[in-house]
């Protein structure tokens, strides 16, 4: 298999009989595209050279591949359609292509010795550097933080529309608080789930958030290209949690004297 594989950077819509070895570094929840009337799920894959390509699964293939493709596992993938992306705003990877994957695509879990590490996949950004976030253009931006409080559900006027917005206070390793907001499709899925488990203070990974300024406060806001992960079992001391820095964040939080709900914003 290794002899036949290619790098992500070599993929294009004219290549055939290819196989890549990649780790699943992002995986969205199953979503329903109201304007298309069909469900879908997004993925981002990374290879050993650090290049990334996004993937998408539609309709009846979603449930099958949701069980097959596990976050942070490494697979050989082939026999998927390589589709060119013409809108740079929806490009999640380092190449302007995406893989349309079906249950009939070639997918094989690699031998444990060939598993790709994920400790250098994410560019965790300190909250101290987020002052100009609304102007950023870094598609690799990622936030690792702990949810410490749920704020009341609010209605904002955004773009002339009334939008329900669910906000949370999150805290990173610097012990700096930040307001994190979900709206629209995110509110219906990840938002409601996070509200239910917020009292457990879960650690979350937020990829490609946007910055916004509402009611005189800076906020992190999920948008169409964002992906949100809840990282569970962060006290287990597993190799994965150590690589992600989740255990370190949790231990820093426990050592601090921060009082939940009384942190000044």
C-alpha cells in the first residue's frame, strides 16, 4: 500500500488510481442542508507532510462513514471523487480540492506503527493574540479551551435579521476568559449539546472561528467553515490527550483559584 500512495499535494481532478495515508483531524456533526434538502458530514484529513484536504459525505453514506472514519485515526483512502473547489471561502485545507467519499470508497485503517501523530496539527492561538481576530485569514487557527459558564440565550440583529445566539465563557491555559458564541445551524446541534454538559466543564477544540464585536464585547463566533469538537475523557492521561495538551489545560485549571461565574470579562 505504501508503494502506491501519493501525497495530498499531488491530488487533482485528473489523477486516477491514487491512495493517500491521512489522519482524520476534523469531523463535523451530521448536518442537514436546508437549501439542498439533504444531509451531509464534513471531514478534514492531514498527511505526513502537513498538507490537508477536506472531505464530504452525503445522504445514505453519512451514517455508514460516521462509524468508519474516527477522529484522530489514520487511514488509507482511495477511490473517492476529487472535486475542484472554485470558491476560496470554503477551502478548509491546503489544496483547492475536496474528496467526495462514499461507502464504496477504499478506506482501510493503517497498522498502528504507521499512525500519524496529531501533536503538531493544530496552531493553538493564545487569547492574548486575538485582538484583531476579525481581520484574520489563517485557515489553521484553532482554539483549545475549557467551558466554564453558559450565558443566557439572546437575540441579536445581524445583517438585518433576528438571530438566536447561545454564548459560553471559555477559559484557556493562560486563564484568560473569552466569550464563545454559536448561532443558526451550530446552535441546533453542537450548541444544545454543549449547554447540557457545560456543568462538566468540557474541553473544546474550535477550528477556524471568526471574530466579531457585539454589544461592546469581542467574541469568537462559529461560521460556515468552522468545526467544533468536544474533547472527552481529558483526565484519562491517554497519549492522545497528552498530545493535544488537554491534560495540561485541565491541570492548570484545577490548580488555579478561578471561581466559576465570577471571572471579569
